[in-house]
C-alpha cells in the first residue's frame, strides 16, 4: 500500500523564452501543463496504473514566474476513492541563484486510474503513516475546495 509521502514529487522547469507570454513570464498554459504532468506522476505512484486527468479544481494564479527563473512543481496524492486520486499541486517561482521561493499557483487535481483499455480501474488504499504523511494530508484537506470533499 503506497503512502502519501511515496507520492510526493518535486520537479523543476527553467522558464525559457519559448515558455513565456508577452510579459516575459511563464505562460499560464505551460504552468498548468507542468502541473498536470507532475500530478499524473504522483497519481501513478499511488495507483500503480496509468492515470488520466478527470478534474482541475481551484486553479489560482497568484503571481508570475519570470523568464530565467525556475518553476518548481510540488505534487502529492492525499486521498483516494475507488478509482480516483485527489492530488494537491503547487507551483513556485524559484531564483536559480539563491533558491528563494514564492508560491505562484496552486490547485487540486483529480486523476482516475485506467487499465490498458482506458476503463477506470480500482486503486489501492493510501497509507497515512508517520508525521510527514499526516502533515501533507492534513494541509491538503484543510485547504481543499469544498466541492472536492
């Protein structure tokens, strides 16, 4: 049985000119794409199956990620249903020289595990053992949009 911390993934993407909009900051579509990709990886770690995006809830862009900075994506699964996985995903702007970070975007994605035919397939229970697992899960549940509960 996978644990919450087993699903935790953090990835970085350097914001290049081809990733930017007219304001020389990461295009929102690119940030969402990076969040979706890393979120799916977290879901697949929990499910042990291919996972597809079913819902994006509460996508909030708080500040831009300027060209030349790093976009850090943090993702983990905090709850599961029969075939679904609820995933908290946050993006940060990070200075590549200092490591200074600011939260830029956060959201909750729901993924569904699918079999080889693309049909929903059951996922294992999610273990919440240890302080780190409890902290991650409790933070996600406290901030989760009401419609996901």
